[in-house]
């Protein structure tokens, strides 16, 4: 049995992988950050938005083309109404306060997830942010809001079944590439790296389809403490990992 070749150049220097193009982040630990300071959970989420601003800026500086963040999962509807309201208010505030600057900085905003159950005003803000920034090319920011990875796959399956029933699609044509074109993140490359802060070791229904081959990184800090250095560290560790996509490597 042949050994996979180590990633080492002739000179004996470890070969670094290219940097990730698309980083996705499960922004976890806002509540614990707040609790540790005797503050209400909503304050943790507010600080979480500051960390998000830093992450967007750092992503641009570090040359990422796509950043995806998990801001509100379909499971988050199970939280107390007060906390749900606080998260919705933060999305409103984020779009209202940051949209013009993000647009100026060349950020394309995509809000991914289900529209079901969202108020008209939120849907209006989502459409405004996506329409205004749709031609920007510096960085795509996917904000997963009312998002669930299984729901994303179900929505794609429904579209496919409708197309088959309408006679527009032959079932033999259904393949992985077709599903990739129908999921909510269809216009982003698959994430290379998924980071979760707060030390929890779960995907929690995030990017289940597109993240199939992503490197996973679990960082031992609460999301409000995340900064440019944290992202640099994650990218650096990613570049040192050996990636084989199920093969034996180069
Ligand atoms: C998980 O922390 C975080 C969330 C459920 C929400 C993440 C949201 C933000 C960072 C701000 C929202 C940003 C926008 C643009 C709407 P947790 O509450 O589960 O923390 P815990 O596990 O410590 O309790």
C-alpha cells in the first residue's frame, strides 16, 4: 500500500495550501460572554455585531472573497421572544447603519435562509440590502438568517420535484451539481473553512450541503472576542492542514 505523499517541497519546507476563498462562521458564545460579565444576553448579541463588523473588515483585508455567518437559525425560534426580538432588531440596525458603508467598501450582501415567518419590514430591508449591493465584487457577505441546512436542502428538493412534475426536468438529469445550483448559497463557492467559536463541537445545521468538504475549526473564544487576529490564526492553521477530498493527496 503506497503512503500518501507528505506536503513537503524539495527544499524540505512544508507547502502551504492556498488561503481559503470562502470562510463560514458559526458565531457562538454571545450569551456566555454576556453572562460572564453579569450582562443580559442581548448585550452579548450587540457585542456580537461589533465582532461581525471586525470580521467583515478583516475578511476584506485578508483577501477572502466570501464570508458566511450564522446569525439566526430556524432553531433559534425556540428562544424566549425577548431574545428573538433583540436578534431581529440587531439585523434591522445592522442593515440600517452599515449598508451604505458596506456598499461603499464593495461588499455584496446576501441574506440566505427562509423568508417564511419574517415580518414585511425585515423582508423589505433584506431586499434593499441585496439589491443595492448585488453588483459589488470585493467581498460577498452571506448572512444566514432564518436559516437551516436541512431546510435549505428541502427547498431545493421541492424545486426539483416541481420541475419534474411540470415536465421541465427529467429525473435522470438530477445530480449533485443541480442541487448545488438550487441551494440558497448557490452563487458562492463551497466554503473552504467553517469556524465555530465558543468551544462547542457541532455544525448545528449550518451549510450541510455546501460545507461537505470544508475544513472545520473550533476556536476556544466567545464570538464577541473575535477579531482580525483570530481570523488570521484560523487561516494560518487552515493553510497548514493537508486537504485530500477523499483521495490520497498530491
Ligand atoms: C450564538 O450565541 C449566537 C447567536 C444565536 C446569534 C448570533 C448573532 C449575532 C452575532 C448578532 C446578530 C447579527 C446580525 C447581523 C443579525 P448564543 O446566544 O447561543 O451564545 P451562548 O451559546 O453562549 O448562549
